[in-house]
C-alpha cells in the first residue's frame, strides 16, 4: 500500500510539473539581461514539492528567485555551470541545490530513466523560517546568502546523501503530502522541510569537513562561530574545561582580541550578509544574531561601522544601483 501510494503521488506531481509556469523572464545582471525562473507554484504557497522525470529537456542558462533542493531519486542527469562553464553529472542518491540568482542549466537525457524530487522554497520564507536554524554552519550560511550580494559566488552544492540518513524518507513523505493536498498541507510541510534542511546541513558539514585547528585558541574561535547567537565566556570555559580568566587571556595573547571583540566581529560579519542579502526586518536580524533587542544591535552596529543598519542598507542599495 505504501509503495502504491508513493508511486501514485510521484505520478501526480510529475503531471503537475508539466502545468507549472516555467517561463523564462529577462532579469538584469550588471550590464546585461539574463534569464530568470520566477516562483512557478501557487501564489499562496511557500513550499513547492515537485517531481521532474526524464524528457530530454535541455534548459537555457538561467537564475531563480527561490531556493531549490533537487534530489536524484532515480537515474542521473547533467548540469551546466554558469560561472565555471563546465558540465557535472548528478547521480542517483545525490543532492544538487542552489540559491536565488545562481545560474545553471539542467540537461536530462531522453534515453535515461531519471526522476528528480525537488523542494522549492520562497526566498523570504526561507530567510525567515529556515535560515536561523542553519546559520551556525558558517560555510553553508555564506553559500545560502552570497548570491544576493556577489554574482561570482559559488553556484551550487552537490554531494552524495549518505544511506544511513533519513533525507530520502523525508522527501517521500513530502511527496505524498503535497500530492494529496489538504488545507493544512503547507503547515505540515514546514517542519518536514526544516528536518530535511537540517539533515542537508549535517551532510554538507560532513562532506566539507576541515581539519580541527591545533591551537586551543583557534578551536575556541571556531566553536564561537558555530554558536555565535548564544555563546558566552562561561560556555567556552565549560566546553574546553578551562577557567574563564584563562580563556580570556589566551584569546588576547594568541588572537590579539578579547572574547567580546571576536564575538562582535562574527556577529557583524553575518549582519552585513543578512542586511544586503535578505529583506528581513532589522528586529528579526537582531534576534538571529543573538541580541535580546534591536536597540543593542543598533548600538553594536554603529560602534563597529559608524552608521546605523538602515543607513548601511541605503548605502548598499545605492552602490548596487550605481
């Protein structure tokens, strides 16, 4: 019964895929116009689950105004990278994901049975509902937001999903739910999508592991970056089994900065990306960064950059317009 339900849901979403709006829209990037896919689903939905099956379709190079996470459920296909102008192959069991404004072109061969399950998430919804839970991973955080501010950023993430994680199972649940929509389907999809993205973040971290720094001070800074929104000096002392005074003197001696200065830099680094790359209210950005209220964030930002967050946003908009 479960397999029949899943197969029926996959077939339903494939038929629906053919009815979605995949019109190429002209979009200005620098001095030229490029092609853009706008949100193809219903206007009242924040999460779209789709199934794309083989049909020999070769896309034009294009960008998106949404986040997409494509899982190769069966078969394989190629993608042409816009930035690097090369072809990569995405095989069964692998994830291929991209951010708004990143460019690529998919090519599915008509002589191969290929099924892709895609999770599409509106940009603003992603920033508000999902990004706060993913921001501890600095590399993933930058990947998710850089295209909004840097047209030469990395375009995609691509890695194999480990067999012992539940990403495939989560996707199958989402496919069945979306194919059999109810009034509360979007509400049900949100926690499922969050679980899916948390698993993706874990897999991404495992795939992009870096060697742990040898020096204690560097390990402390790394830990702070992973917990920048909540970390305290007492947390550091407990985590590394040293007295807070020792931690403070160690950071000052080897890094040349105090705990507070390092934490401020880490928070402000993310603040700049969030201010430039999202439309989130400043109050929400302040909470994401660990500030109890926006007044404290305003004060810290002004001390660091000698202007308010709103003044910075205006300056950034004028620079982009110019």
